[in-house]
């Protein structure tokens, strides 16, 4: 701290005496010695600006930048209009951290208000917040919103994103809330199993379902709503915001809370972040929303103005009793999302989503011709799972893959899948996400052209069939 705050050694000692301590080490006396880092940092000597620039270029040269991307699984390669960077890079937005003195931060408040309004329109919900870190955090915070003294058990579909599942489990572990996993059947949530499990448990607080789910498939939203609400639990729906431009909204499905990652809304892949979690809820859940809610009003002159309507103040003051762990502000990412949705408009987002759907089906068919068999038959948005490949000799069939249950066969399938992905990488193509046993989760967006889909399929065909 002394390296950044301009104070002298004597001033530091005076501050220590004021709080009743004799040294900085005493400030950390409650941290066990065995977990402290005492070896010292092995840092290189400092260098000049030119040297640092050259070093950073050398390090960045080790990165592999793919020209064509067929991988999603939670982070998606979408086109970002130039205006998003132009507006979001203005210094008045970049440097404005958070509206602590809210009413004089009218510009920041308006950007948050417009963002929340558009999220409500996109999800069909009554209220939305700002400042959630990412989609996984939003899902975990939503589960915390639903728990009370009588109902504490959180149910999660196994067809949801594994990273989201892990974050929800981590949050629940910290609060002592039980977590129950709902099995999947044919790639979607097992409705019969869910109904049976909820009927046997009168303590279900909520059920988290992802739509589309991790495998790209569409869940039976109406049936899920009937089962979940019939058991007295809350319905949390995780969403891909791009898919919401053409699919039914969580509000239309009857969900209580809609959450998801706002990354597709104008945020580049950027090595995994920073991203933005969005949360929206029905009006009866509004006061449980963590973070900030900005509202519109009129000032003393009768002109349009914005205020910080709701904020969970215990996050800042009564931290030991806080129900939320949201502290840092994601308003800049929310601004990007707001500018993106404004620039694209409802028609633009629907067009992009429609291209995702059409191109994903084209690519799935091309991969089938190349020897990779779709694992599931259900409706999907822009992601799908393949298995295989079929044997190069042409003697195998789709039915034969069902019988490949031995460890030897599974190992052969996994090795074949790995070879396919490496062959794609050699051509500058990032293939789908390997799921194990030769299964691959592919993703197609509006950014993928017919030519590059044909090229990727040709590489797969060469690896599978040798032609």
C-alpha cells in the first residue's frame, strides 16, 4: 500500500499506532502462518518503456489467434458494431467507476437505466439490475434470492453449463444450502425425474434450467414451469441473450428469474473477460435483486432525471449479514451491452439469431456428411453435439456407435476426436469443445461463412474418411 499512497514511514507508523498496532504484520495476525507467502517474489529487474513494449510483444506472439471459430459453450464470437467501441471508450464512461453520489452521475445512471429497460424487454421480466460479474455469478445470486427459512434446497439440471453449476455449488456451500442435481435424458432435463424428486422434497427453493442448455438443445419450458411451480419452488431460467431475440422469453415461459451472461451483447471473447451477468425478475422478486436498480423520475424543474431507486446497502455496510456478494461495478460492460442492443435493434438481433440457427443446421449436415453423427435429435439454437467419427472404411454405422461402450472403443473415439481438432487448428480453425469419448460441442454464429464451414467440414472429412 505504501508504494501507491504518498505517505512517509513516520505517517505509516502513526496510522498503525492510531489503530492499536505496532507493525503491518500484526494486521494479518489472524491469517495462519502456514498459508502466508514468505519466500519473496522472483521478479525481474525493471526496464524502460521500449524494453517493456518489446517484451510484451514477444509474450503476446505466443498466443494463437484463430481466424475461424466454431466453439461456444458460454462465450460466443458475434459481430460487434464499431459504434460499441466508439461510445464505450469515451473517457467519461471509462473513468466513471460507480455512482456512489448517484444523483450527480446522471449520465451513468441513464446508461444503466436504458440497459435495465432493454434487458426487461429481452427477457419479458418486470425489473432488472446491474453490476453482476458474469452469467455464472448471476445464476448463483438468483439461487440465493429464492432461499428462505422453510425452503433452502437448490435443484440444478445436469444439462446446464458445468461452470455455472460449479459456481452455484460454491455459493451454496458457503451458505450451507443443499444442492441436488437433476438428471438429463437425451440431452435435456429429465422431466419425470424432476417431478418425482420435487414431490419427495418439500424444501425445494428453486430449480435452475438453462435455455438453450449446455448441449444447445431447447428445454420444454412450459412443462418445466408446471412441474416447478406445482411443487412450490421458484423457476430460474438461464438464457443466451442472442437466442432471446427469436425464442420465447423467460417471462412467457413463466420463469420467476431470468439470468445469463451478457457477453454476446457487444463484448469480445477477450480471453474470458471481463463479461457481464444480467439478472431480471418478476415484480414480486424485485426487492431481492442484488446490485443496483436505477429508476426514472422528474427533477425540481419537471425535467427527466434518474435516481438510484434500490440498492442492497448491506453489501457495503453490514457485510457479515449480506445476502449478496456483488461489490465491484460492471457498469462499463452494461454500457457496451446497451449500446450494442441499441445499434442492432430488435430486427438486427433477430437477423443475427436467425443466421445462427440456419448456419448451425447447415454445418451440422456438412459434418454428418463428413462422418460425424449428431448425438441428439432435439431442436437446438446454434450449438450441437456430434459423436463418432464413423470408421474410415465405411463399415460402421450410426447404430454401431451406440454399441461402442467398451473402454477401448471409447478411447479410440476420443483419440479420433482429438486428431480432428488438431487438424482444424493446423488450418487456423478453432473446432468445437471436446466433451470426451469423441463427442464434440460445436457452435456456429453469424460470423461463420459458408466457405469456412465448407473448409472445416472438408478437414473433418479428410481426417475421418481419408478423402
